[in-house]
C-alpha cells in the first residue's frame, strides 16, 4: 500500500524559513514533488525532482525554494526561504509510481506566512 506522509508545515513570519518533508512508502517512485493550494485557487506546481535529481520550479519560488530527495529513503524535502504571505497554502507531496505511472498524494500540510 502506497503512503505519503508529510511533515514540517506551520506558521512563520514573512522572510522566514520552513522545511517540508515527505516520506513515501510502498513502491518505487520516479518524479516526486510538491504542489500547493491556496484558498479559492487551483492546486499549482511548486517544484518537482526526478530520480536523477533533475529539478523544475515554479517561477514564483525560483531562488527561494530548494527541492531535494533521497532515493534510498524515498523521501523528498522542500526547503523554503524568504517566505512571503502569498506562499500561504496547503502544501501537498506528490509521487509518481514507476510501475504504471500512477500518481499519489499526501494528505497536505498547512503553511501560513503571516506577521
């Protein structure tokens, strides 16, 4: 059974930093990443990373966020710096299973950037 478990969300002041972590289990995964959904908005890509660590970032987070992964542990992290109020959202971990190209999602973790 595939599971994605996220941790690390919370409340932070503008300009602050947070690190999100996601532990995936139950299969082998290709592309992994983070998406976010703010109230009243569609879910959007934040960053993705492949098994060979090729990365892709949304323009809005380039230079501020860094995605990384540990293939042996099936984990993917998102280091967020210089956070802005507009980064406030529920952040979801995503993983694509290599067998069958199936997509899996975590339960989401809230990130709130506010003074």
